[in-house]
């Protein structure tokens, strides 16, 4: 006894749904991964500047972070970078939002990089 495809439950619809989901996941990854990589580079700069706080003043630290953000094309402005220094510690915080465009939707991705380090 042989059955035709419909009786066995096979069809092209499942394949089509899987393909659409794969394309959507690819689009999301294509848009989000570069932003995440650039944000990680800025976070590394914040950490590096915080570690070299004994050699740089607050303005130099802030300017270096702003320059790196501009180089990475991240929307960071002067008010987004906060440098607080005490006698023995420095804390650097950077908060910003990156709008990520999708067809018909804009996702506002919020980032906050904060690092605290002793000053030597």
C-alpha cells in the first residue's frame, strides 16, 4: 500500500518556514554583530584608559574615549562620558544608545561601559 505525500504529512511548507526563519536570523545577525564588535572595542578603550589613569588627566581620558567612539562611528557625545577620580581610584562610565535599523523597525540598543581602577 503506498501513500501519497499529503497522507504522510510531508510538504514544502515546513521547508519554507525554516528558510524564512534562517533569512530573518541572518538579517538580525548582519545588523547586530558589527554594532556589538564596535561597542566591545570602545569598552576596551575605556578599560585601557582607566588603567593608565596615573599617566593621563581626566580631560585626556575623556578625549581619548570620544576620539575612539568617533572613529568607531558610535553616537557618543561629551555628556555620555563621565570620569570620576578620587585620591586612590578612578571610575569611567560611558552610556550611549545605538539605533539599529531593520525593515519597518528601529531597535535602540543601550550600552553602558563602566570600569573602576586604582590610580597608581
